[in-house]
């Protein structure tokens, strides 16, 4: 595929996954350039309206998706953004791992990022990625324009890839750790949607 995850595991998913990153984590984007920064801790708290969350509560053992750490001291808005970001990330990995949920991606992503995810999905030729995936979220910020950004490190070092016949076709470039920066925008129904994703240099972050 000419374009990558933003949707497949690459730069979280885009650049390396099935040609995508699938796109960073949750994509492996082509031309990844952002880097993750900031410290992390194993839990975060927010107002009751957003719901307190922990790395464990955000993980999905059945999917093979583990949230290792999240920022501490998040307020209610940041907590909601984090939850919606993780929902987006898990949805993209579910698509790359199981080929299921493509018709639901519009509920977690928008704009060109959504278009890239669906384009990558349509051109996978039966290839699938196999878990596990680990992610460390380092920062959740909201800017004056009302959009937000989530910085994370995606660990794909134990992830594998198979072709349509189930043959292992894992490549060294698939099994990396990559920093990812994802822009989140608030939709009319109050849900934060992933709108843009950029990835940094391979193995330049830790989980």
C-alpha cells in the first residue's frame, strides 16, 4: 500500500502495517514525524462525569491490547479525551487483528484519518496482524481552539503479521516501538474523534 496506518500498526498503525500501522498504533503512518513526551504513571483520575480510569480498566486482554501507563492528574475533559482516544486505538487494532468493525470506525475517527484507515483496510489483501500490543500514554492536552492532542508510545515488538493463508510474514520493521501524536476533535455528540495522527522515529520511545 502506498499509504500507511493511520489506521494500521505503524506509526501507530500506518506506516508499517499491512502497509499501514497498521496506521500508528492504533496507525503506522507514512512520514511520521511527531514524538511523544512527558512522564507517565499507572493511573489517572477525573471528575465523576468523565469517570475515573486506570491503565488496567482501559486495557482489553481479549484483544491483546494492554495500556501500560497513563498520565496522572487528568481533569474531567482530559479523562474523556483519553477514554475516546483509547476507544479509537482499540477499534483500529481490532480491525487489523480480526478484520471486524470497519463499519464502526466513523464513530471513533474522522476526516482524512478515517479515509486512510478505510483505504488501508480495503487494500490489505487478507493480511492480518496478531497481538500483543502495548501502549503508554504520556500526555493529554487541550488547546485554545478546542482540539486536543494525545501523545503515546506504541510497543509492537511482539506483534506478528500473517498473510491471507495464515503464513507468518512478519518483518523486522513491523516489530518496533513508535511514538505517536494524535489530534482529537470534539464532535457534535460530545465524543472526541481521532482526526490526525503522526508518528516519530522507530524505537525512539519506551513503554
